[in-house]
C-alpha cells in the first residue's frame, strides 16, 4: 500500500465529527468512517490535495456516522467494512435515512458473498483497503457523479449471483417455502393494505408484520412491496393459497368482496 504522511490529531478532541474549514467552492463533500485513525488521517491528506473534494467529518463508529450525516450535508461516505460487520441492515438504513449520501465500502479482503450482498443492498462501490490514492480519488469522483464503481471480479460475482437467483426463482423444485401466515400477509400486501390494517386483520402488531415482511423479502429475494407484488403475479405465488382459503359459497348468501378491516 502506498505510504501516506500522517498528521497529529488533538487527543482531547477525538476523531469523530471533525469539520473542515468553510470554502466558497464546496465540491464533493466526504465523510471518512473508519475505526483506525491512521486510515482516516491518511485519506484526509490524500483528499486535501484535491480542489474538488472536501472532507466534512471523520468518525470512528457507526453511531457517530449517523450523527454526522444529520449534521453535515454529504455526497460520499468512505466506510470501513468492519464498522458494519454483523449489522446486516446498516446499509439499507443509512440509504433510507440519507439517500443523497453515496456509500463506498473498504474491505480487507475480497469476498464473493459479502461483495454481492453489499452491492445488492445499495453500496455504490466496494474497494480494498490497499487501494492506491489515485484510484480512491477517481472512485470518489465517479460515485459522486452517480456512477457505480465495480471491478471485473466483482462484476462476475454479481452476474453469477443473479443467474443463480433467477434459476432458483424459476425452478419449481427449489421454490422458497412460505408459512400460511406469511402467505396471508403477502395476500394483504397485494391488495394494497398497510401494515396497520394487516396487523388488525391478522390479530397482531405492526412490528410483527414488519418482522415477517423482512423474512419474506429475504426468502424471495425482493426489496420492497412493489417487487413482492410483481413476484407474486409472475410466479402465481398466491394461486393455491387463495384457492385453499376461499370459503365455500352459500346458496342463500352471495359472496361479499374482501375488504380491509379499519
């Protein structure tokens, strides 16, 4: 890895939320999120040489990153992969709260499953910790412009992952198994019901419905309610369930349309 000069940080101040001086030309605003001070300081020195890139804050924890994103308008976050280890929902939550901040994740080693999952959850770039300063600068600029930074190896991994997923979704022998309650919730979703209405109809809480939906999304490989509805339509997922659940019509009472309970 290229040697970088290190500058001293006031130990009484800490490493998080260190703002840069104001500038008439804002340029690309970057937050450095890394548990190791040497990486934060090194990247700051690299970016300080560029007129169009400005580090607005440095943080050493995920909690501090959320706080800094609230305080400083940000275009790009350079995020150490270790900071989100074991927190599978960290990336989607960051994107949900701050969609304007594009994420670059630095990893110690290239890992197929982890790389594919990071791109799937919305990361714009996955780069090694040993990336050269020139490439890191180029990466930040490209991603700030709205592009995705991905190398040839990662492209192959992502393509293979989507091919495998497509095979799984179209092979009836390996269709994901869903419980009756999951199918009931999916049925409500396809009718446009909100979580509160679904919870009332099924007899549970909104949080339980949210938990079930996360499991359903993971099982089916979809990311939101629209993709779930399209998946159900394409694969006729509810056809058998609705047939099994449909009540036998009475000769004296006409069938009533199914309505959401309010």
